[in-house]
């Protein structure tokens, strides 16, 4: 498969933007994109000053359709699951700017992100059961822990298409907005994240995800809390707020 129009990464002013670049093909993901995406994630984590990652697609129709039928039949292995687990565990907030509908593996990719901003008129569905594909463990876990068992069962066991209002109701979308407000809403989340203390944000993200998955380490969380209480950063920020 060709790497033409593979996902791109741009970094500016503390914000990394990863973009799927095949709008005429519903921003599909090729297996050959996986090492490219992994390198993008490594760059995001390894470059000092990057505070937030925005994941989005090109065009106004589809965020991403995930793997093609051919890719599922010929190239699906554990690499995709490992990629999504990596995205889910990135030590900085990830905003999924869903510029359109999401299908298949792209729905799971969106669930790996911390916030999902969608536009009215978008849809999503998970067709694995129609294909005869038993989904991989990490994906099943994400659907249940992020959306709840009832919503996960509907999406997986019926493969029905879900519209924008239901996407919001079941918690897939953090916010649903008109397209005219889409960019401003995404930027509002980015601005809010940039105003927060990055080390505390990274730590709380890790523990929130662990708690959602049932892996509660109270001692480690208590240690992180205590460390923050003694930090110069806390003293400086509280001092600035106390000034008249």
C-alpha cells in the first residue's frame, strides 16, 4: 500500500496537530500508516514544550473510516491495537476534533482520546459483527469503560449506525456543535489545557484512566497529591491568584 497522503503532524506553540489526509477516501487508515503514526506519537512525546495533541481529519465529511475491507482481510494484526493503546496512554491531553463521521477502527481511535468534539450531522458505526470479526480486547475494554456496557453492546452486537445526538447522549462526544462553532470549540479546549500545569495534568490523566479500568493505586495517587502540595508550581500559581 502507498504512503501517499499519510497522516501528517504539525507542531506550533505547544500544540501538535495530527491530521488524516485522504478526504476523497473518507480519510481511511492504511496498515503502512501505522509506523508513521507511531513516529508521530514519539515526536509529540519527545519534543519539549508540546502540551496538547489534536487529532483530526481533512474535509468536512468523514473524520476517518478506519481500515478498508481489504486491509482488515489481509493486514489486520496486533499492530493497530498496540498503536491505539499507545495513543490512549500518551502523557498529555488529546483532543479528537471529529470534523465528520467515524467508522470502524476510527471510532476506537477517537475513544483513545481524552475529549471528542463533533459536528452536527455526523454519524458513527462499528461494523465488526457484520464482517464476522471478533474485536480485539483493548477495543472492547475502551467501549465498555468509556461508553458503558449497554451502549457497547448496541454498537458491537447490532452494528447499527448511531446519529449525532445519540453519540452525545452515550458519552462518545464530549460536545456536539454546529460546524460554524467547531474550530472555536476545539481551540477553547486547547487554550484551557495550555493554562493548566502540565505535570499535574499528565499525572491525573494517568490515574483517571487507571481508575476507569479498575486499576486503582491509592498509594500512588496519594503520593502524587502530596508532591503537588509541596511544589513550587502550586505556590506560584496560588500566589498569583491571591494578588489583588
